[in-house]
C-alpha cells in the first residue's frame, strides 16, 4: 500500500504528457510530430494521439470556408463568396452582390442600379437620376437624363435568376454568368511574397524570399512546386543561408565537401577523385 500512491501519480504524470501532445481537431501534425493550427479555409475534424504519422488539413470546397475552430466547413453567407478550394468567404466587392448561401461568386449590379453595403442586393437608382453603368457602387453614380453620356438604358429589375446565376446587367440577350474570383489574393508588404505554407497546413503566408533559407529566391512548399530553393534541404548540407535570393553554403556534413562554386555539397570521395583527375 505504501508504494501504490506514488505509482499512480507517476502513471498519471506520464498519461498527462501523452495527452498534452495530442493534436486536437482543427490542428495538423508536421513531420517532426508537432501540432499546428489549420489555416483559414482548411479543417481537420478528428483528434490525433501522439506518435501518429504526419498529416495535413483538408481544404473546404468552393462556396464554403472553415469555422473559427477549423473543425468543419460552413457555407458562405449571402453577400459573400469563395470561388476556390481552400479559400475564405470574402465580401462581394462594391458594385456586386449575391443573395444565396454557399455562393462561389458575386453578380454585377445592373444598369440603373448600384450596391455599396450590404452586398446582398442592388439598390435601384431614383426616378430623377435613373442612369448608371453596370457595377456602379454608390448612389452618386446615378445621373439625371441631362447628364447621361454613354450609360445604357436601365433595366427593370436586378435579381439573381437562379442559384449562382446572374441577371444580364444591361437587359436583353442571354442571362449572364456569375463572376468568379479566380484566386484568393494575399497582400504582403514590400519585400515579401505570398507563398503557400511550406508544411501541410494549407493557406498562404508572406515570405521574405530574398533571405528565407527555406524559400530562397521564390516560393517552396510541399504541395505546390515553386521557383525557390530550400537551402536547408540541399544534399549533404550542414549550415546554409539565403543571401539576396541565392543559397550560400557555410559548411557541409560529415563525408561531404563544398563544390568549387560553393553552391552544393558533394561526396568527399567524389571531391578527391575530381582533384586527382585534374592533377593528371
């Protein structure tokens, strides 16, 4: 009985360590076994005990995005849209609208209408100023007949014809199709590039590709091929840097030596053979 309590405490202590390293829903496990949050637009729904293989977050389909916990996908609300897999629901731009849930795109406001906020519908210009160009985004875009230049004739209504099907913005002719955002835009400050996350979390991040040793000279990721180089992954390298977009090798690992131009590590045996060859 004297030894039972300490034994229970020790077992509880190690059990706590295991639980503490358990990846929770909304996280992914990298190759080193660490847990990280999924990026917006990506989810993981199940917990993962310690010691499991590395895994990535799954992207939400177009028209949806992840909930705040990154555990499930949810449809974009009216007035917002997402046209790409793994993207986020973004508010329709001024002059555009939609009134459905799960929209992959937004529709252009018709002539004689405008939209600023909310983006779930377009407002009709006043009878005294009935003319506006398609895609108008403020009431001031509506003009009087005497001020009309090349504005088209206004249409009677500007409603979505069906789910994700837009009205023709100038009336007549075939029904227009929804305008899809071709890719999610990530804005980075000067000197940084928008790159896919290097590991499996999905999404994008701003990277200094002129100095980042893992994305040197351009973007590098596990999922998307880029023009950059991972200086740390060069065969045989021990210590490396990225200087002005080019890899600089400071030292090579055991059994390797720097090449003559210093851009790679080569087998020490091959290096000695090359030296002997030049001697002859």
